[in-house]
C-alpha cells in the first residue's frame, strides 16, 4: 500500500504533504484514481472531514480533479511542459525531430547512468517486470504491445534514476512519443529489421542497469538513440519518396485521362493532318520550281 498512516499531527496539511510527495516522486501518476473517501481516510488514519479538506486544497492547487459520480483522479501536472500548441508546432515542422532526438540522446544517457547507480531492489523489480513483458510481446510478434512497453521500460528506468526534475521532463518527452507527434512508432518498429535491433538494444541497457554499470548503461542508451535517429531519418525519407511517387502517378493518370477525353484525339488528328498536308504542299511546290527551271533553260 502506497499510503501511510499519519501517526502524529493528523491534520489536513499532513495529508496534503503525503499526497503531494507521492505525486512529485511519480508514485501517483496522471490519471491514477484515488481510493474512495472512506477507504482513503482509513488508510491515512484521519477523519473524513479532514480528508475532504485536504482533497479540496489539492484540487484548488490543480493536483487532483473530481468527476461527478466517478471518483477523484491525479491531474496531468506535466502536460504544460509541452503545451498542446507547442506539440502541434513540433508536428507541423519536421526539423524539430532532429532537436528532439538530440535532446533525448543526452537525457537518456544521463538517465541510464543514474539508474545504474541509484536503482533500489524495488526499482530493479519494476524494470525487470516491464522488460519481461516486453520480451514476451516481442517473441509473440505483438508489435502494438511491444511499442507501449517500450515507453514503460524507459519510464521505469527514469523512475530508478531518482531525480524528480529528470523524471517529469522524461514523462513530457514520452508524452510526445505516445501522441506520435514526431513519427509513428508502429511504423518505426515495422521498418526493415528495426524490431530485432531495438529489442537487442533494450536488452543491453537492461543488463547494464541491472549490474550497476553506469558507463555501460550510458553508452548503451546513446547507441540506442543514435539508431533511433537513423531509422527515423530513413522513415521520413521513405515517406517523402512515397509522396513524390504518388504525385507522379497522379500526374500520369491525369494526362492519360485528358488524352482519352472525347474530341481530344480529333484535335490531335487534325493537327497532324495539317502538318502532313503542309509537308506534301512543300514537296509539290519544290517539284514545280524544278520543272520551271528546266523549261527556262
């Protein structure tokens, strides 16, 4: 149980402090539902009026929100890091992909290093659980499941780094991934040979973090991001080629339709006949001049 009984000073401030720490450290994630009021009051060992006061204050701080008849949930406190408007700018301007990948390359290196140095037994258990599920999805050829667990794997390593600012920054980056702002992750995995290579890279990162080798973990994370950047570049180029090829095909088909349209062939035929008639006329005039020259001589 993540909630702890408040032994002393059973006030709303004590409840607020406990819930804020759980949100800050990423234990309570955006969208997580809090237990019902009676149950939560028993967990933290305070009266329901005190709990209601604490929840109201947290809601005023925009850390939680309530749905009528649906319960109380943790708010998306990391969303503003990249606002919807910013995400749309990224989506509409492909050069932002390179900046995003460059940033993630460095931040993933730092995260993997810190996770290797700081991971607790509980952290390693979480990372192992996620990685095992990812391996099962990979072996089963379940790309959609593996894509989702890819993000979970990186988040688990981010949590094991035990740096609050880093954790929330990573989550904002992964939100862009989940929303396919920069590229389609499923298409990325289906790109020739990518799935096997990505899983192999995750295996290397996992092994390094598990054995506490910070240098190897950081190097593996950077190598992984270098590969991601290479494949994303190829996927984007392939997409551009597809667009150009489609435009060429459309133009050829439009030209064929114009040539087959009623009246088009007649115009072309008349024009051709005119050219041919003009050619024969020139030949007759040349022959006449030759005869006139012969008679005059």
